[in-house]
């Protein structure tokens, strides 16, 4: 047998010269002779396609093929098929495999084909022809054109009507014998748009009416390869970030979701649905079925669990509106009726209900008709399915409660939300009642009893959480009122009176066992609330006792030395006795002994820090030893890594841990840092050499607590001694997040410099900051916090250590400015990277950093306000650049403009935020200054010497913060009236409460929401007399005191009025103003002595009276008005004499 000759490569010069000439000559007239074109198409199946295309393109002018499609020439169907086929092959090959050799051929052919007459001929041929080959070739040709470039794909989309009969015909025409039938070509045609990986093309395809509907229509009876491709296309659409949720809901509509759920029951390819359903299990390919079920399950799980890239509208608990109704319709469709018989569909239902808790009662109502008792396996299977749903959602009850608490405005909505997870749904009551009375089968009855018992256990979870935690002060109701409302709702959801008695007993129990909450899944931000409450209680009750006990546990000799030195510190240092001088000389030895044997006593560091400050800050004393001797003893005998840098919080302690033990550890850390601060203020070099700044930042949480303030002073001292030590990395990180970027060696007592693991970047800021804590800090901004100076390093020696979770603006504002500055430098160096800057600007807004900067404008510190103005000014400048597109240079403007418009699809609030910041600038500036804060309103804005011009009052700062937050919630009822307020005028008049009269006397159907919103703004914002004067200008107190007794005033409004008076009476000047201008005592004598329905209401009245008493007692305790106050207090307390006055005095103020 002769040996087969080897194929010569195309780029072989010898072959090209000798042999390729004849092959090129073979297709030389392909653009003029139709027979040559037909010969080329027929040769494709017999010869190498790449070689044929190379011969055709190299041998003749292939663009001339397009002339066969010019108007005026009547072509037969076979000839048109040959032309379309030839163009399809040439465009496909020259745009992919041969693109490097023939870079422009594919585009020239595609553009020529898309000319009006030629493209119209193709569409008319598809419309008139019934020939499957012509339809297939036409679709293949269009798909190949789509893959050439973005603009050609958009041109094809522009001309094709997917809602026409032609496209519907192509999507429905199948051939069970042909592996590549017309529908397969149609699916590939649509897939070519998606797999082009261009967001513009994908969004235009999604907006095309009927395009993706045709894709899914015949999927249940389609072949395996087509179904997998359809699911992959839909998955890419669902996971694409540029597709908005509105577009995603339009694609995955009710019809599409029902078709997708039917694929759980896919039975293979067939002509009709009936034929497919008649197939035996042996006729279905098991591997193909498993693959399709897994793929569709992943797609539906993604759609039903993601609020950003899915169909979930999260945090919606409105009982009147079903925001996730589309998901509910899918879960209750015909193909999901027997979901409990299929593990995958069961899992889909459970995960969907956990992500959409508002659907929980509605889905159970859907199952209710099937729950009527019967002794059958299907009934027991269904009731087990109900058990599984309740068990799966039980661990999220606290999380759902906290979320509903955050977003609910009324007690009715919150009580209904909690009750839905712990009792039967309304339509389940009758079936379960009959099951409890079912005498035909004890198994059915026992199963119903077991269900009711489990629901009783579930109800204990929210009741326990409400008992252990106080509701936020912004709520207009208490925990007891919420429990009463839940009890009323539960009466309607219990099937019989016997079980009602069991459930009502839970409300009378003292449910305070935290073990019931141990399995609850809550977010990290929610976990911080119980910790804050516990720390506050410890601070009040146990801190002093712990310090005194620590001192008494020391040996008598050391205790005597400490007391003698303490007398000397408080006395005249010029007349020290000989014993005191000897004690001072022996102090290093005493310190060494204390560190060696009593290093875990907080009182040791408390007294030593006091003595060191006394010794080295008095010029009349000559100390023979240097302060570093104390520091060396500390390093030698105390394990700093264990004491200083171990996070000691209550939630990490065992359940049986004693509070004094926890307090000792906290106080030890507190006073040891104070001791280090005194050493560093005298000899910063000693501390700097042995304690790297990163170790200090690891223990720092950036709050207003006395511990964090001490650490901040210590950090700034070291930064002052060695500039740049705080910014060794370009981006500042602190707290527990520092461990994600650096490795700290805790095995030795030597504080070595940490090892860098991951370099922090510009987005590290948003991982360190907690958005809820930052927003809370903005609402409760410390107005009188001064810009940090190190003039006096000695920290106040208060025995009660202050615990405060509010962020420290001295550090946070500095960090926000530093990150914005770094971000601005990055943008200047790389102008083409547009998506990343927009994401940073959005995260800066979403994480409440901008809100915190606005709150900084309310500070009485001029330096603090200047820093806040600078932050807002930089942010507004960057925001303006990316809105207008001015960040691009003239050379790349055309290239970047589209990307900028694309990027702002991810940040739709950008322009509204810019508008709000402009309104803020105009409000602060005199005559509409061009610079933020330029010019003051008055020399003294509110007639207080400390209140300089350019400062926002707390009420206006909180107003702008709430406006910024509401921009991302267009579904909120307050969005429209607030936005109308901003559009009505270029600035807010800072002499009045913004829009108070318009919202308070609203004529809207939901006037209670608008009135409650503006009243709560006043309650949250009354921080000092300046806020009171703004409210007086708007007649706030006049209107709310008059409305208190009106029939339209509900309990929530009354609570808001009382809380406003509690906040107002904390200031003596406001108390005198209320007595003089509003006759507040006469108002209290009328309402505080009347019948009071709530004990919480009585406590608020007593707290108001106590504050008035204290304010009047500041000047004189013998005023006649004091007798009136005491008389009203006695009348108010007579209803319940056992009111705890300590509890009254510690009622948390509105935050």
C-alpha cells in the first residue's frame, strides 16, 4: 500500500508557489459564478474547511459574493442557501481561527450583509420559506455575524423582531432525527449574544420583547444539549451585574420560572408533553436527568436567595404588599405541588423561605388544604415537610425579629411578623384543629400534638430575646407592649382553648435563659446589641466595688505606701515629710515587687500612673531615677501580649463566669494603658522602641470609651515622636481586622514587629468599619469632643471606667480623610479605571461614611468641622467628576464615556447625593457660596457664644443624614415628600426645623407616618439649647403639647412627646424656658396625675419631673415652685408606689 503523503502546511512557501495556484484558480470566480459558489459549499463536507477558506479568501474577492443578494436578481432557494452557507463559513472562520491572517475579511462581509436590501432579503426568505435548511443556514449566518463585534451584534438586534411569527416559527420547529435542527440553531443564535460577554449587548437583548421567552418555551420537550445551553444562558443573565433587578424580574417572569421548575421532572426529548410524560423510567437517560436537575436547581437557588443578583427583595415585612410574590407564585406552581417528595425541590422551598421570610405564612396557607387529617403516607410525608420548614427557619427567628425591628414603623407589623414564625398560619388552623380531634388514628393525632408542642418551643425564642434585650429607644413602644400585642395575635392562631392556655403561660413566665438563643444565627452587627447592654449594667453596678476590692487584696505594706503617696499627691509638694521622700526613693523597688507578685491587680497600675505623673510633672521635685526603670520592670515581669492585647469581652466568657473576674481583666487593661501613657509622655523613645504602633492599633476599637481614648493618646504621642509610624502601611487598619493583614507573635513577651500577610488596599476601610455602628455614631455625634491635642497626657482618674460604643471622631474623621486622599491620588494616576472608583464612592455612601462626615458639621470644635467639610468637599468633587465624565482626558474621552455611563448604572443614587450635598453647601454658606461652608450665617448663629458660624445644629445634621439614607429606599413613603422638599428650594433655612409644619399637619392618607417621622427627628436631635431654639422657631413644643390630649394621638405619638420632654429637661436652661413659655408644670399636673395606662408612661413622667427638680435645685432648693414639682411627683407615683427610682434615673435617653 503506498504511503500517504503528509499534508503540507499553509505557510510553506514551496507548496504555495507550486501547488496552491491550481487550488486558488479553482475558486477564482466565486464572486461572479454561482456554480463555483455552490461547488465551494458542497466541497466543505469532503475537504478541510480551513484550507478551503484560505484558498477562497486568498484566490478571489470574497466580498463580491454579496452581489448575489443584491435586489433585482431572482434567486432560487438552493442558490440562496449556498450564498448564506458560504458567507456563514467564511465569516465564522475568518473571525476566529483565521483572524490573525485575514483580520478585516469577516467584518467587511458582515457589514456588507447588514446593508438594508441584503439583510431584508434574508429576513423575507426566512419569513416565506418552509425549508428547514434555509432557516438553519440563515440563523447560523446571523449568529456568526453577532460574534464579529459589539456594534454588529447591536445592529442585528436592532433589526430583528423576536415577537414576530418568523422568530416564533424558528423557536418551535424541531426535528427529533436531526441533531442540529432549526430550534437548535435558534438557541445558538440567542446564545451568541450572551457569550459575546458584552454588557451593552446583553442588556439590549434582555430589553428585547419576547427574546428570552422564546428560549425557554419548548424546553420541557427539548433535547438534552439544548436544555443545558438554555440553562447556561439564563445563568449568565442572572449573574451579570450590569442587568438591573427590574430587567431580571422581566426575564425571569412567572412563565419562565414555571418552565424552569418543570425541568425538575424532565423526561427527555419528545414531540409533545403527553408523549414525554408517558415515557418509562428506563427510557430516560439517568445521567442527563441528574445533570439537568442539578443545573436548574443551582439557577433557581441563586435567583431565590440573592437580593443583589437574584429576585429577592430583602427586609420586607409589609403585611399589605407581597414584594416577593413572584417567588411565591413559583413555589406554589403546579410543578412544585409535591415538592416534599423531592429532596432538591424541598431544599429550594426551604432556602427560599429563609431568604424571603415574608412568604412564610403565605406558603403555609398554600399547604393548608392538603393538611386536613387522613391516615395515609402522603399526609405524614406532608406534615414532616411542615416540620422541616419550621425547623429550618427556627434558627433565624432572632435575626428576622431584629430585621423587622429595624424596618417596621408600627407595633402591629412587628408583632405580626414575630407571630408568623411561631404559630400556625391562618389557613392551617382548621386542618390542625381537626387533626387534634382525629379519633380514627392515634398517629395522626399525636403528630398534630407534636407540631403544637414544637411551635410552643419556637415561641419561647422571641419572648426570651425580648426579655434579655431592650428595644431601641427610637421605637415608640416597649417590650412589654410588644409581648401583649403578640399575645393578642396568638389568640387568633391557636386551634383550641386547651393549647391557648399552654401558649398564654409563656407570657407569664420569666424567660431569661440565654441558652435558648445559642443556636440563633444573627449578623455580626446584631450581636453587638446585647453586649452593649451588659457592659452598661456592669459599669454602673460593679466597677467601683471591683477597684476597692482590688486595693483591699493587696498586702498591708503596699497598701500603706499607696495611701501615703496619694496624700502627698493631693497636698503641697513643697512640704513633703521625710517618710514620703524615702518612699519616693524606694518607689522603683516597690514597683518591681508589685509587678513581680501583683501584676494582675488593676489598682497597682492606677496608683503607679498617678505617682509617675506627680513626680515628673512638678518642677520643684528632683527625681534621681529615670521613668524607663518602671518600664523595664514592666517588660521583665508582666506578659504584655496576654494582658494588653487579648480581647476581653463578655460574649467570649463562659456561661458561669463571675462578673468581678471579667471586670478585673477589663480594668487591668484600662489602667495598664494609662500607665504606659504616663511613661510615653515623659520618655516616648523608651515606649516606641519596645511597643510597635501596630500592636496598639490592634487593641484599639476607635470608640469614645476611656480605654480607646487612652490608646489614641498613646498612639499620637508615638506618632509625634516618630512621624510616619502610624502610616507605615499606606492604608490604616485597626482593631480585630488588623489580624487579617498582619501576623502577631503572641508566644513571647517581646512585642516584635508584626509580619505582613496581606497588603491593605483602598477597600479595607469598608471591612474595618461597621456600617450600623457608624450610623449610630453619626446620630449621636459627640458635639463637645475637641480636636485631639496632647497638651495634657494625664487621663482623668475616674474610678468608673466609661464604656461607649460611639466612634471617636478624632480618629474616624482623620481616617476617612486619609482614605479619600489616597483614593484621589489613585484616580489621578489611573484615569482609565472607572468601575473601581465608582464602587468606592458607592461604598463610601453605603457604609455611612458620608453620613458620619455630615454629622461632623454639628461639632462645636472648629477643627472638627473643618475636617468634616474637607471630607465632604473631596467626595463631592470626585462625585462630580464621575457624573459629568470630566475625569477623562481628551485622548481617551470617547473610549471612557461609555464606561462611565455603564459604571453609574451601579450607583444610581450618585446624582441625588450630589444634589443633597449642594443643598447642604447652600444652606451653610452666606448667599450661596461656591465653597462648602464658605461664609457664615451669623457671627453667633443661635445666640450662644460657643456656637460659631458655619455649624449645623444636631437637628439639621440628623435631617441631612436621614435624607441621605432615604435616597437608597425609593419605596419608602417618606421618599417623595422629602425629595419634594429638596426640589422646592436651593437651601434649607437653618432657623427652622425642616418641613415641620408640612409633615406634622400632613393631608396625606398616611399622615401618621409623616407626622411620626418628623416628631422622631425632633426627639432624636434635641442635644443642646441650640436645637431647642430651632424647635421654638418652628413652634414644635406648642403643637405637640396641644396634640397630646387629642383623640387622634395614639400611644406611639404620646411616647414620642414624653421622650422629647425627657431629653429637653436634661438641660437647665431649657427647663426654665419650658416653665416660662409653655407652662410645663401646668401641663404635667393635668396629664401626669391622670389615669396612666402604661407603666412605661409613668416612668417617663417621673423622669421628666426628676429632671425638672434637679434643674431647679441647681440655683436654690427653697423655691416655692419646688413644692409644686414634688406635689406632682407624689400624685404621679401614688398609682404604683413600688416604682424603682434608680430605674427611673437610668432610663436611656433617645439616641
